[in-house]
């Protein structure tokens, strides 16, 4: 059965089609939610709530993006809503792979030798919330500024500004930790 056929059956409240779609995406969406929330059970709740919302709003899905991308945005928004409501700290990311992201020639995300993945994880957790979300969505999730602006309901200019300021703050935190003045 093709993806479009499954989605059409889901729109008609076909429980078997919904279960098939759920089984196809639940593990991936759980990993996304877990990157944002602290607790495994809360991540499971986020995924469940995201699927409930997705199935109830399936008529709004226009296939301009893949279903997975559409669902991922719902999961991220639900995760951020949970974090905001509980004022929780972001979960330490288990599988962050450092990479260089070229935004333009003057603005590369490079880390100095000796900076570990754990250092970056800790530094991201220390960022102010408004920078943390943009940095996470940009670096970890791979969203561009247009997508970030839609997810966080901010302008693209605000996304760029917060990313730039978050980068400076992140580099400052990492530099301070590397110089040994922080514990």
C-alpha cells in the first residue's frame, strides 16, 4: 500500500491504516521527542499527543512535504510546549555528531581541538531558552530559518539573530570551559 493510500484511509478513520502509519513513524518521532524532553515517559506522551493531533488534523495535510516532516514539526512543537509549560531543562543529547555547518564563508560553526561532544552538549544546555531552541533546530534537526520561524512562530530575522547570538554564547561557554575557569 502506498503512503498516499494509507493517509487517505487514515482520513476516513480506518484504524488499521492509522496503526500502520503509527508503526511506521513512532520510533523516529520518539527519538525526536526524546532529544527535547528529559523523560522517556514524557517523550512517549509527546509522541502519543502528536499522533492524536496529526490524525485529528489530517485534513490539513496537503502533501507539500512528506508526512514524516509534517509529523516531525508537530512532535517538535509538542515537545517545546511541554518544556515551556514545565520550565524543564533540555535533555542532554545522546547522539550529537559534531559537524561543520557552513552558513556562509564568514560564519562557520567550528569547534576548537580538545572540545568534546560532551562539552558541546553541556554548553547547549546552558544557553538561554530562546537561543537553545534555535540552535537545536538549526544544528541538530537541520531546519533552515524559514522552517524555524514557522515552528517557533518567530520571524526569519529573529531566527537568524537568535542563532547568531546563540552561536556567540555557545562559543563563549565552550571557550570558558576549555580555559578551565568553569567546572
